[in-house]
């Protein structure tokens, strides 16, 4: 990201940061997921972003984001991997034909990803899922200047995780453990926070 714009090189640099951050957080995410699901979320996220980071991305931002979606589809058939791919595809559709994207377009791209993921996963806001995190970040970016976007997104992701502490998960396998899930972080929200931390260059700051 340079001068308030995002291009292919910026996307590649961001993917490299997230791949490193996801790799570092893989065990933590697997453990969190293991309390409510299959225990493979860390594998899904780390492998997906590693694959995307190694992809040969075209200059067209939309096509580059589409390659990211394909990367997740190649290495993961999990529900979270499918949702991430769906989000990338929504953003790809909105940016196809552009070699640069203005920073102020990020809020609409995050919102587009949120809506597409909501439709694909049949989820709703308030279900205690990554959708809530995406919604919070999209809103936080609306009023943030380009230089403050990383901090705004990070605060929104952290605040969402904290806000749902004590509330039960209402979607996916975790909904079967409603009472237990209330005392735990949603694994998808936690994974999203680790992704945002890596994007912001704040990986390794400690558990939420």
C-alpha cells in the first residue's frame, strides 16, 4: 500500500505478512478450534495464506484476489477455507480490471466479502462468527484516514472478540456446545484477529 493506494505488490507483501502470522498462530488456532470443532483451523488458515503468498499474481487487482480465492480452494475444503475463498471472490469481482485500488474503497470491499460470506454460510450478524468481525472492521474503516486504517481495523477485531465473550456460538458445529462456547473465544473471530494483526504488522503481541 503506497500513497493511499493498493496494487499487486501491496497485496503480495500483505499476503507474506499474513502467511507468516498465520503460521505462527497455527497451533493456537488449532487448539481453540479443537474445543468446539475439528481442531484444524490453524492448518486451514496457515496453508491457505501460504499458498496464496506463493501464487504468481497478475497486476489486475481483481484477478490477483481471484488467485487468492483459488489458492484457498486448492488447499482447503473446510467451511472456514470456503468462506475465506468466497470473501476473496467477492472482493475480486468488485476490483476486476483495476491495477490500483484506493484505500477508501476498503470498507466497501470488506462489506462485500462479509455479505458474500453471510450468504454462502447462511449466517447472521450476532451469531458469534467471523461475520461479526468483518462487519465491525468494515464500519471502523468508514471514518478512518488511510494512515489510521490498520489501527482502526485492529481495534475493531479485538473489540469484537471481547464483545462476544460470554455469548454462545449460534452457527456451525460450535452451536452444539452453546454453554461451553459462551466462555470461549470463537475460533473464527480469533483467526481473523490474528490475520489483522499480521496485516498491521502487530503479530506476536500476545493472546487476546
